[in-house]
């Protein structure tokens, strides 16, 4: 199993550009989520999904869109990049059943810089 | 806001035990206590979780206070590879929501050779 994969590893954008961060998992997990991590801080939840066709907002959703058309993929779209979105982005997945005891698996992260 | 409080940093010597504390005074009766760690330039990885009883696995032990308002992650013999940021997180069993997996700043563990 590849686990959770994220592409690209690094990205530099100019203010106002849009892009999509890709996330895929091969563990047939229902739950997937996106976090951002700013320097010296913990992770903050952006959006999450409990299955294909179902998404919801996390703690810091503004400026980001998500969709979940398949179990495997959960892309994160930046609509109009701003310098405040410079961060490291992590995708995670887990099973839904027994939610409070399930281990979350994290991807390696995408380091995004917005100039 | 994170519902847990941890020291910003701790140091340990290699091959000695490490006790990482976490306070969670507002824990509900059904919250599970989870620990994750984040090695440099990597995503977080699961370490251990528990509800009421102490727990052991191949990575660590989790000691939970009787009133559940605090817990301690125990690394029995720290190695240089254990140098990481350790996060203590409460998980609500009722369902995923935007309060789930609230990470604070965690404890940065430095292991000295």
C-alpha cells in the first residue's frame, strides 16, 4: 500500500493564481481531511469528507474548495491564492466506523508559498 | 481552540525514559485521548490512544489519571529517532465535525546523545 499520497511536494504561486492540491489514498478509507500547518503551530482542519459526495467545513475553510467524487481522491482547490495561504498542507484519511478510536494516516505534505 | 495543554518543549537523554505530560481538564466522559507525533518535515503519525485504562503498544505507553484530567505519554527508552513534536488530542466519539482532531502546538522533544 502506498498509504496517503500528495502532489505536488512543493509549489510556488503568485497572488491571485488558482491551483489544486492532490490527495489520494489506497486504503479504502471513508474519511479524508485537509489540514494546514503554519510555522511553529499545530495543524488546523480546513475541510473534511466522510464519504464520496459528502464534504463539510473545518476550522479554517475560507479560500478553499473541496469535492469528493471517489473514495480514493480528495483534492483541495485554492480559488485565488493569497500570501496568507502560505503554509504546509497535509491530507489525512481513516476509517469512519469507530471514529474515536481510529488511527488517522497522514500524507507527506505539500509546501505552498504564495508570493 | 485545542482542548489540551502541553509544555512547549522537553529534553531527554538517549536511552532514558521520557514522560510527556498533557492536561485536559475539560475532557468529557466519552472523549478518547490520542497521541500523535510529527518527525521533522513529515506528516503526523499515530502513537497511541486510550479512554480510561493505561495502554501499551510497541511505540509507547499511555498513563491516564484516574479523574482523566491529565495523561502522560511514556517513551521507555528514548532514541534519537524519537525527536519530534508530540501532540495530545481529544477525539469525540459522536462523529466527525469541525472540532475533531484539534492540534495544539504540541511538545517539541529533543533527545541528546
